[in-house]
C-alpha cells in the first residue's frame, strides 16, 4: 500500500472505533487540549476513553503533560469528543498522525474543532493566566502539513484560509465570555516551530508582523481541519510574556504551571461555549 492508501485505511478504521466508542452520541464538536489544559477531561460526564495507541494512525505522544487519549462523553450535557494531546512539528516531520486524528474525528460526524494551546503574550495588556480568542494566525513554522500529494478524499489541493478561524463561532465565544464574566482578549496567533522558545529579536519581529501571541501548535491543526471543511475555534491560555518582554525564564515546567492558572477560566469558557452552540 502507498502512504496515502495506508492513511485512508487508518482514517476509516479509527473512525469506526470512534463511532463505536460514541455508542449513539452525536457530538458536533471536538476539543484538542493544549499543554497544561488537560483538566477539562475531568469535567466530561460519563466518559468513554480510548488510547491513541489503539486508534490506527493516531500520534504516539512523547511530551510530558500530553496524555494521548480520546474521550467521548458530555460536557454540560452536550455530546463532545475530547482529544487529550497531540504531536507538535518539533517532534516529527510526519504530518500523517495529526491528519489521521483530525480526519477520523471529522469522519465520525464532528463538524467543529475547538483548538486550545499555551502561548506567550506579545502585548502588555494580555497578561499571564489570561485567555485570548484566536481571530487569525500567521504560519511561521516553515512548513504546512498539506504539502506533498493531496489527499483528494478529504479536500481540494488549493483552499482558502481567509475565514480560517470561524467568525460566527468566535462571536458566540465572545458573547459567552461576556455573559460568564470571563476576561477574553482577542488576537493573532503566530506559530513558531520550536522546540526552542523564541529569542527577544524574534519576539520583536512577531510584534512587528502583527501577532499578539506566539506558540508552537494549533496552526497545523487548523490547516488540516479547514482542508476537510471543518469549522475552527481557538483559545490560547497565556503562560508567559514573550522572550525579552519580562525577566522570567522560559521552561516547559513554567508553561505547565502557568497554564494551570488560566485553566479554570478556560474550562468554564469551553463548557459555556459548548452549551451555547
Ligand atoms: N513561545 C512559544 N511557545 C509557547 C510560549 C512561548 O513564549 N509559551 C507557551 N508556549
């Protein structure tokens, strides 16, 4: 089998397993949990779980803080799928595991992908522990998961990213945040490849280019989801100021600790959003 044929088969087999796990639930939304935001998983009512390793073609995770399992259940009474962890492009140059994960969930009937991540702020008014609704992105990864032969079964070769982060859904998240009294910034997320954090000069570059937060994830997920026609919502949890903007020392442990500061607000926002959709 070619790589593409194997992928198609993996998506089909994983979709069957997800559909079986759902046991009749029909979620419209799947949530990918970012670094330090795994606590939302504990809020799932009557969860059914399957490890990524039991889903053909799904990513095998290596970063601490990323569990690697898919949960099906309800959040605030509403059916959802929760994806605990994903692989970053600093860990791999193989885009297929991430494609399999997103396309299998889509094939199982999910129309909307809610992306979350830990990010560094580029703006003084966007502070550590606060949330930022992603309104657009800059792909600074130097790669795109859709390069190479197009997987025609899932989407077209060329596709628009002019409405990548869904405006109607963003309006709903904004309204929910207002209603629930959750402070919510908005801005442009710029993805760096990592695994190193940025230099202060790179952070100044990102500011000049119009970004409001930087991170190492979510942009590939958005590219794959838009290719197959899913709608995308995204929220960043600010874990630090960008390099050089404060005197804190950036480490993964620091990211995880500070994500927990914003996690409660993040969880409330997701639960209220899911209810409002
Ligand atoms: N840069 C890149 N990725 C990140 C950061 C950052 O400052 N904080 C959390 N993830």
